[in-house]
């Protein structure tokens, strides 16, 4: 008589996925908050809105740590978290989870659950779901990183790959549907939170502002922004379940709002700029410039709000405790062509470049980035709408002009807008930021690495003085440590040739001087043989491949 199989289900079940998210991922998300590992709450859901979740993650961290400190159990909480992590170290990986039992994993100290229950009660169900999904969609994606640690080539290592496998076997799209609502819910929670937080910043008009079906002209910048956020929206439609689209806000309005929020909350902001020197290759031409790239160092600055001037200004009095404090981080880059002898933000020397950054209005630089960035992700229903008329429609008419440059803008600041202030309205500042950003080549140069096809990518091939690559949460202590690793890696490869064409070897991005060389190496499927072939062609790059 045949033995009855005790083998569990071959594919992740809906109940198993729900338990994975609501139990295991919830636990891991709170662990990250308590251990102040907010860089691990950086979700990717296809909306190109990395900045959108940052205010929430920072707020939740402040609330959770505040509760634990008030109860006198912060250190005990961290001990419980570390013990919980140890207890679950042999649990099944997410991609091996099939059932609710798999998702729950090993037992741990009941006191840990009591602590989490207390925090869940304090946050409420929506914020708990938001936090949990931030973790779910952080671990569900992986990026390769190039020699400068720029992420590229996003792809999934998701728990959802199990259900993708089932879909391929059964041919039924319904096997994927239990994941789609989670993605949509995260986006909806994020937009609601950011919109509510924007509405709560100090305003001259104390009455609640409720935008109508058509735009209304407003006098103060905060009111104009609330009105603009309401009327400027799009979505990424779900391919499987049309009821679960991903709502979108414009990047300019989001970053303008985040400036007001961070400034009002008296929070520090971090900036890291990685600088690359471009040297023309022999086959380079004016029509088709081609360069090698060399890392020349990073500039790391901490900005604190000055409530007298209304601007973020560079801080020099950073305490050891502040270095451990999670902050909004702008990870940026800058390129320059060797021998051009530029000045200010175009300078080759990092000392002069740093001085120019310090002298600039930091948030005005951010707004130029936002004004020239694509309004929405390329997957949006409205990919790149012209909102000039809508911006004008939410602003009271303004008859005067303002002086604006790459470094600063007359009247632009982050203080509460009050009557009598001489400052540009939202449509004026947006149009000035866009005009200057376009003149400086920021449009269509948002990323240092782009897809080229055929398993290859290409680097930026021009000088760009200041551009943002990614926005997330991190601590100054960790940013400095990661930057030191980058410095050490390049110090170990003084003869490296970092060309304009990239390919992947595992999760590492490596460079070639031309696409035929990259295509030839890409023909090799075995990772170790591929690495050996690459090092044989570019021996000076070996340390960059191994790190």
C-alpha cells in the first residue's frame, strides 16, 4: 500500500502569505525600528517615490523610541529584539514559506510579543500595516551596485516569486492576486500619511483647508501646496486586479512638502555627494562622448534648520548621539570632466566644491532636482503631464519677479508663509526651479546609470554639478562607515579602468570600456568563469569585483 505523502504545499498559499506579512514581517519591521536600522525600511513598489515613505518611517521611529524611553525599557527592548532575532535565525527563508506555521517560525520570549502589542496599540492598525509593508517591499527587491555603490538593475527576489511560479504552471493570473492589494495598500497609506502631514504644518490660515473639485487660488504657499497635492495625481494601474492601482503624487509637491515638514519638526537632514572625474576615451567624440570614471571622494554634510533665516544650514557641532540619530538622507552624485577648471559647483577640487555646496541654499538645490525629474514613474497613466496651468490655478496672481540662480532663490524659504512676506508663490518657484535645472542639464540626467539593453547599462556621459540618486533614512554614523568602505575599495584598485558600459556579475556591477567587450563577457553564463574573464581583461579592476 503506498505511503501517504506528508509533503506540504508546493506553493505559497494565500493564508501563508498573509501570515508572512502580518506576523513575520511585522516582527522584523519593529526590530528594524527599535535597532534604528531605518535604511532597511526602503520599499520598492514601482511608483518611483522613494522619498514618500521617509517622513513616516522617521515619525514612527521617534514615536516608538519615545514610548520605550518613557517606560524606561529601551535597553530591555533592544535586548528582547536581539534575543528574538537569535531565536528565529534558523526559520525558513521567506521564499521557502508555504504555510502559516512556516511564517510564524520558532518560539521566542512572550515578553517580546507583549512589547510589540503595546507598540501596535500605540500606532494603531493603519500605521502598523504601513510599517510592516515598508519592510515587506524592501526585502522583496534587490539591486545590483556598481563600483561607486550606485544601485541599478532592480529585480525581484520576492516571496511573490513562489506564486509567480505557480502562475506559470497553472496559467492562472488569479494566483498572483493575493499580493497585489498589499502593494496598493502601501501606496495608499503613504499618500494619505504624507497629505495629512502636509496639512498639519503651521499655516497662517488656521481653518481646515478642504480642496474642492476644481482648483482654488490660494494666497499662502502651504495652502497652495495642499491644493496642488489634491489636484495633481496619477496612478499605476494594476495589471491583474484593476481595483488595486498604485496612486501617485508629483515628486515636486512631495519634496516641497517634506522640506516644510522636516523644517517644522526641527529635524536634521543628511547629504552625501559622491564625485566622479570623467576622462575622455580615445574613441570619444563631441557627437558621442565616452569617458572613463574615477572616484575622487565623497562629501558628507549635516544640515540643521535655522528658524531665523528659514533655511537649512550646514552644522558643525555634531554630537556622538546625533551621529546615531536616523535622518532623512539625500544620496547624491556629481561628475566633472578632467581639465575643465570649473568654479563653484563645477569645480574639480572637492574643497572648492564643498564650499560652494555650503554656500548654496540646500533645499533650493533639492527643488531644482524635483522640478526636472519626471513628474511620475514611466508606468503611470499620465507619464509626464504639463502642470503649468494647474500650478497657476492654485496660486493667487503674483505680479513681481524674483532673482534666482543655481545656488539660491530670492524669497524662497521654509518658514511659515505670512502676510507681507516677499516670496515667490508655488507656480513661480516651480517654474524658476525647472528653468534653472534644465539650463544646468538636470533633465534626462536623473540617474548615473541607465539601461542600455542586451544585459548592459551605460553611465552618465556628461558633467552634472549636483544630482540626487536616492532618498531614504540613515544615520550619519552608518553613512560615514559605508563611505569609508567605498574609499578603501578604490584605494585598493589604483589602476582600475572604470568604463562607460556596465554588466552584472552576480549582484555586482562591473564596467567595460565598450559594449562589444561587455557583450562578449556576458555570453559566459557561469558566474565564476564570467568573473575570471572580466579580471583577465581588466586586471586593475579585480579589487572592485571582489568587494
